[in-house]
């Protein structure tokens, strides 16, 4: 379960990086509104990724802490 979470977060980061590079490469060919919508999408996706990563790591740490303290 834990390696799957890390793999999904890694893939999401790679997707975000690809999307950033795509927008930076083709921004000169897009109109202003399209570029703005891409940057708004990048901001929303990036902040969601940060929040999801933090909550996931918090959940993993809590479950590991509970397992560790139950055994004592």
C-alpha cells in the first residue's frame, strides 16, 4: 500500500512537470486566456498534490506509530 502511494505521487509529479514544460514551450503560440487557464490549472493541481502528499504521509506515519506502540 505504501509503495503504491509513493509511486502515484511520483507519477503525479512527473505529469505536473510535463505539463509545466508543455505550457512553457508552447505559451508563445497560445492566446493569453489559454495560457492563464493552464497556469491556474497548474496551480490548482500543484497545491492539490502538495496537500494530498502531506495528508498521505501523515496517515502513513500515524498508522506506523500505532503499530509500533501496540506491540509494546
